[in-house]
């Protein structure tokens, strides 16, 4: 096992449309994409695309969407450790004007306990807070063994406070600040207080406010992608997380600013493509973005 990602599987249906029909109206979308979805799941596919293939512990149903997902994972050579649910989870994503509306149907009623995996030479753990029991178990285990732990803090979950004491790199969304009634600066202080070595708050077009290995706070501005080229911002944060973990795995001695600069470029690539799979950058794509916008 090279790295372990833990999350919740979705199948994302993303549609570009001028307006949403209401009542008995009908309309035709301008374009669409069908892809894998879910925070840590998308991050895992991103890491695999960048040559750092992780194992993935995620929800899995024995239905046609579940089998579709396994086909997707096989294409990227991702070993899937499925935790059984009765039905696959589904997202409808509607990007428009730099934002995205999402409606989800989720089954996270796990039929079995999470599997206990043999880690071997595993070098990183990435979580999004789903599967709270598995997330906490593996975060404790990885921390005990001195292996990097990373958290995508997209929202407040039942064990967020407890989980953070075992997290090395915590990059959270503005939504978590709002849910906890904290300013971004207050959130950084909170993450430091929980023992996170690296912490940050992503703020969309304003980039990321974060602190580095020394605790120094700075801002990493977003790359200025022209609005005319922004197609779909959904999944950009997941790609950010997947890229910095992949960068860490490839370059252990690099500073975290370098990992985040690569992740920022990967997100800039994603927003110019419709759907998660089309938005997965290769290494050459990241280099091209850096040359164009950095």
C-alpha cells in the first residue's frame, strides 16, 4: 500500500444548462459529464493520475452504479476496499457562473464494520471525515506510526474535533469556519491548538490562508484563470487535496508551499473542464498551468 484514502463514493452527473426547469417545464442541457465523485474519492483518482496510486477505502454497493465505479477505479489501477451499503450514492451537479449547485442522494448506512487493512510501507493517509469510525481508527494508527495524516475539512462532522488531534495537515473550507462561528484567522488558531502541523482555509477566488511548518501565517493567492475559461468549479477542492498528497509522496523533502503551489495549479486546471474525470491533471498539465498563470 502506497497511501490510503478514506471517503464516500458518489457517481456525479454534471450538466451545463442555461436555466433549471420548474414545474412541468423541460429543457435540454448544453453539455454533460458522468464521473466518480466524493471528496476523498476524487482526490484518490487525482493522486493516481499523477502517478501516486493510493488504496481507497470507500462505500460500495452491489448495483449497476457500484459496478460502474469499480470499472472507473480499475482504469486508474486503484485498489478498492469496499465497505458495503445497499445503494450507491448519486450527485447531480449544476455549475453556472463560477458556482455550482449540488443535489445528493446518499446511502451511508454501512452494513459491515470497516475492514482492518495491512498498511505495509504506506506513506500517507487522506480523509474527508466520512466513515467516522474508520477515519478515527486509521488516523490514530497512522499517527502512532509517524505516517503523514491529511484531512479535507469540508464541513463539520460528529468527530471533527476529536479527529483533528491526529491530523498533520488540515485544509478546511470556509463552510467549516461558518459552522463553527470562527473567522479564517480564528480557524488557524483552532487548528494549531489541535496540534495540526500545517493548517489552511480555502477561500475560493481569494486563495488560501494558511500556516507553514514554522507556524507563520500567509496567503497563497489563487491563480487568475479568466472567467471566460471557468466551466466547472465542482471538484476543484478535491483535486487540490489529491495533488498536494501526491506531491508529498513524490517529493518528501519539499516544503509545503511547493506542494500547495502544485495543488493550486491543479485546481486551476480542473475549473476549466466539465466533470471530475476530465478535470484530472497530468504532470504536464500542471506544468503548463504554472507557465501560463503563475
